[in-house]
């Protein structure tokens, strides 16, 4: 009895008795060898396939996502073990109000970056990228981003409207409506910058709330104000800028210099008119304008100027033929802003 070299199959000699058991044993050995060969072939295919795949990109980088903006996605370069050309497939998963769509293609190409437009109503995104070689063989996995929430900055609530600013008065500031995501509550933050004698303080909060107007008290000694307003959404994200008023000067109307005192008016004599002091901004010069209305036989002339200056009294000559006079005085500051008049009423000439 002889045996084969590799599988040890029995080879009966010509003189040997043929044994069917030997035949069956030989058949089993051949079958087992063929099975092992198939296993080796499958393992070899797996090894070759893995060797033929491009590497998975190591990472994908996504900047801050702001609604409605265009951002640049970038990822690490992949290599192919056989040096074959590489392309990339970038996908995104969008989360919006009402559901989450399936993965969508954002980019296909050979670059390692692409631009992406963030939808206005998007809540969040996931991104992933995989590589593909020229044999259309993909990398074994994806480089995937975190679950990234979209920043929804509300629009700037311009313009801001500021009425005439009179010292010591209350005024109403108003501004335009800001818009964010549909149905999202918006609040506003109004600030002012006050200019007074002695320095310029920092921005101060005048109002916080959901209304588009507020009442503001103008300080008595204020010289000027700047106002600005910005919007904020429910995620505490502010609008990208302020609506700003510009530099607004405060009107300081001097007080009425009452009372005006008029002595007995004797025809043809000089008398002294006097009046109370007017006050304005601290340290601001005040001047006065005294006028008279003369009643004579034959008509009543218009108001005439009797005095202009910084004193609180003046000399006045009573005309010989005058029947009566009315006197009035008002104050004026350095900004040429005038007070109301203090009036004497009708005074007959003696």
C-alpha cells in the first residue's frame, strides 16, 4: 500500500485487494481539503478587500451654525493603500420642526472642504463623511460630527425712534419688531449712553421686555443721549447688532422768570421793571427779553422789545401819551431755547 505525498491518500498496489473503505477515506480527505481551500479563499478575499479600501477620514470639522448663513465644512484627507484616486461623500441629517428627514447628500468630490447653507428654520444638524476610491470602494466607516444645534439670531429691531428730548420730561422710545424662528418669543434690551457735565458714563439698561416701546425719563442735567436696542430670543441669542439712535442733544428749556414786577406808571417818567431769576442747566448762562405792548389813542401797536440782557431788571420810559401798557419777559439759554413768558397784565398809566 502506497500513499500520496500531500493528502496521504491510500494507493493500493496492483497485487493488493481493493478496499472500498480506503476509497471512502480518500474521498473524505479530498472533501475536507477542498473545504479548507474555500475557507482560505474567503479569508484571502476579505484580506484583499480590506487592503483595497481607502481609509476613513479621521475627522470632520463644522464651524458654528447660524440660521441662514453659509459655512465651510472640512475633513481630514483619506489615503488609499493602492494609491488610487480618492473622492468624498458628505452627508447631513437635518432636524427641523415637525420631524427629522433622512441623511442627505451635501457634497461629492475630491476636495477636503465644501460650503453648506444652514436653513433658516433648522434646529440642529449631524454631518458625516466617508471616502471612496476609483474602484467605487468606500471606506469602512464615516467620520461623524456631534449633534450640532443651530444658532437662531433674531433680526436687528431697527429703526429706533426717539422724540424730542426735553430735560426733566418723560418720553416714549419705540423700535421695529425683530423676527426669529416662527412662533419664537422675542424680547428687547434698550440701553442709553448719558452725556452730562463732568464725564460720559457707560451704557446703561433702560428697558428689558417684549414690548416695542418704553417710557424714559430725561434727566434734568443731561446734555445728550445715545440710545440703542437689540433683540434676544428664547435661547438667549442676541441679534447680530443694535439699532442705534445717534447722538441726541437734550433741550433745556429755562424756567419762566416770574413774576414780573411793574411799579406805578406815571406818564413821562422812568420806572424800573424787575423779574425773577430763571434757571437752566447748571452753570448755563441765561439772558432775558422784556417786551411791552403799548395802548395809545388811535390803536395798539404790536409787542416791542424793551430790554435784552442778563440782568433781572431794566429801566423803562413811560410815554407821555400812553394810556396803558402790558409787559412780558422770557428767558433764553445758550442753545437759544426760550422759556414761556411771564406777563404783567394790563397796567393803566396815571
